[in-house]
């Protein structure tokens, strides 16, 4: 018996799961008996037939609100009702897994398996992205060292290196020390792999040809005369595409109840666009009647980008949107401190409902009407649960479902599954984007900050204003915006909870992600390389007699 994890869940052989989805042996590349890559020709053989369900959340607590767990439980609930369902989820990053949040494969009786393998190295996608990203960095420095090709200005290099780890010591570094044979000294740093533009490219590309074209457009530096330097000019795209050849293929696994799941791509929503790959989403729509996906952190971050970037670029639309809330998060927005969130406090919860209201309003701005799902935690009082249900049904007039998928799996997701099916049949309508890509860059930033966050003012630093000039000069003004912002608040200040109004948002700089096809305004103090907490989760992880312990 394979005893590689504490859970012991292995599921059905992956070849058997694939056959039930209508996939032939030549359609998959098995990685052992628990996971497989799915070849892209499946999308040509099986046109999309399913309906897409998006799961997002209100502004979360630091521990998260169980959005992934709810997504998995909803898929299992649909399956228990006899429906054909397939999940499309993001891959976990080692940064959070070994840092503060732990794993990202769901929880309790609503997990994707094998959980420990998915949370650790999985099929190597993150490693491939890291290698491709750092190859481009190495080729760039090699051009500077040998003085070949464009006259690159070492002071205007925009391409850092990446590592799939939280490591604050690497945010700002100096390379090339040690003499003339060691390269050209310059300042640089590391981002986390999830923030790499190559991660975003992988998640938005729809073929190997599209991947290669996007990689070639990556802007890495400027010459001394101010002209852009791309990965294509450095002859990097062929090798980068080769490194990413298998990483582009979606990964097939299953939930603890045997529901198929395509787990692929892992951009964070606070520093990137926060969605799994377009290929995995379209493949889920091809393999099942219901494709259930998620968008990271709160609706103001991942879900806004899901609609304005992912759906716009890939031609996707939703049949229903689920907004996950918890009593814990609502009490936090009502002023309760983190250590006291488990204690019943109906009055604080009532105050915190303003944050829920804002996210429901935000969803409406895309022409959608959400189903509010209250993810139940042990200790939630009946009074608190009834307060949320009553507020949704009588004040907001939106469907409500209580979910207990952590403790009960698919059985605890039946109420939500029924609400989703009912809503998709009666209320589905085409979404409309928040802004037009052709709008002025500042107008797009204002539209997101004002409409989604509630901001009353945008402040641009001198650096951000110079970036705006470069964007206009280089012809990138028609790209959508992917705003990097704290997930802990509707504002750019993580200490402000609830529903603030008419606040100021500061844009420090604006990055050009030409390959991914969007601009990245950096707001507040957001960082693209997180740090570890005082006691990271890595301290609790061990391998004992071949069994992984402490991975949560």
C-alpha cells in the first residue's frame, strides 16, 4: 500500500477516471496512478457543452473563507444530485503552503487528492515556470556581459528573477559582484513564481503557438535610448516554450468523492489575475455539464479580473456566480479582533454585513446576480446564521445557501448545488465588462478602484506618472488593468476593514505585462515577494516512516 500521506486518500486510478470522462489512453499522460496531464487535442475532439459556475468571496480573514473548499463541495454536491460536474482550480504555491496559510487543496471532506502531492511538487508546473522565467533573466544578463544585441541600460531592466518560496531577504539584491568575470553588477531582486508574467501567460495561452507568441512579447528592459527590449529579441522564446511544453497541459486529479478536477496554473489574485488556466476551464466545459471554477481572494480582486481579463480574452461567460461568506469574516468587518472571531457576536456580524453588501453590488455591475453561500464553521450560532440568511433573502433579495461541505462533503453542499442549478436555469444572462479595453489607462484604473473598491481618489507617484508616459509612447494603452492590491481590505491599506467609502488609493508604479496582455498598477504597500510569518507552517511539516505529517 502506498502510504505517502496522512489522509490515505488515493481515489480511483486516474486511467479509470479519464475513461469515465470519455478520454482515451492517448488523451492523457499519466503521472503515476493518481494524476495525469491532458493533451490539448481533447479540446478539438470535444467542443464545450457545459455551464460555467464562478465561486468568489467577500473580503477574507487572513486564513481565508474556504472558497476552494466550497468550490470542491459544490462540485461534489452536483454529482450527488446525479449531475455531470468537473472542477477547474488553481495549483497551490509552495510559498503559502510552507508559510502562513498552509495547503490549498480544500479541507475536511471537500478536498482534491492526492492533497499532499498537489500541495508540494505536483506535476512540476511551478518548477517549469520558474526555470523558464530565470532562463530569460540569465540570457538578459548574458547579453549585457558580452555586449551583444541591443544596447541594454542596466538601470532600466524590468525583469527580475523568481522563486516559489516566501523569502523577504531576496526582494532587493545586488548581483554580478566578484570581479569582471562574474557579470555586470546591478540592483535587482526576486518575485514569487506566482507573480511571474510567465505564470499569467501560461494561464491565458490557448495553444503552444499562442504561448510562444506571448513569451516573445515579454518586455524585459529598455535600451539607453529608451527603446523596449523583448524576450523575442533575446532569442529566448524557443527554449522557454520547450521548458513549458508539458506545463501548458492541464492536470487531471479528483476530489475525495471522485469528482474530476483540472488543477492548473496558480497566479495570486492580489499580485496577478488570480484565475486557473483558460485551457483547464475550457476543458472542464468540454468534459462535463457543469464546470465549477474559482477566482482568488475577494470579488474585488480575482473575480473582477476573471471577468475583465479572462472572460474578455477567452470568450467565457458564467451561468451563475457564488459569493462565499463566513460569520468569522463578517464579524471581522464588524470590528472583532482576529483572536475573538470564533465567539458568537451577532451585533458585530450585523455591522459587518456592509462588506457583503458591497460585494453583492459589485457582482451586479457585471450584470450578474449572485448566490450567497455561508460557509459554516464549528461554533457559528443559529442566531448568526439566521441573521445572514434573513439579510440576503429580505434585504438584498439574492438566493442564499448554507454550506457545510468541510464536515459533510457533497452532502453538505446539496442546498448550494440546488440553488446554483435553479439560478442557472432562471437567471443566467450574458455578463458585461466593467470597462472597455480601449478606455484611457487612468480611466480604467479609476473605474475599478471607484466601482469595485469604493475609492474616491487615485494618487499617482512620480514613478507611476512616468510609467503612464511610457505606456502611451510604446502603444500599450489599450491593455486591460490587473491591479495589485491587498486582499485584506477594499482599500489599499490592509488595516481597514468593513466597507469604507471615498478613500484614496495610491498607485506606486505600473508594470507592463505585454506577453500576458495586461498592465499591473501596484497600489499601496503590496509586495510581489511575500515573507514568512514568525512561525511558518514549514516548522510543523515532517516525513515520518514515509508519511508526510503536518501539511494542512
